C-alpha cells in the first residue's frame, strides 16, 4: 500500500486522532507536530502489523495538546 500527499507542497505539521481497530478492539493514538507523509508511513505500518481498520480524524493543535 502506498500513500501520496494530497498536495505537492504540503510541508506543514499536522495533527491527527487515529483510531486503530484490530481484532474487534480499538486503540486511539494522537499524532502531532509531524509531517503528513510521516503520519501516512506510520498508518502503513499499522496495517502491516495487522490493523483491520485505521480511521484518521484531523484535529487542531489545541486538541492535540489537551491529550498530553
């Protein structure tokens, strides 16, 4: 599975809430202060590690910091 950036010049840091489903269990991960391509590479690894589904929700920097 290969992911491509939605925009050629998307270099800003992004913030995501990621819900990973595996074996009917959900885990919530928060990604922040990362580049989009890095997040997508990690999503690919989650699938390689056996995730059944990965749901990504873009969040604000403030929402991310509230989870720290």
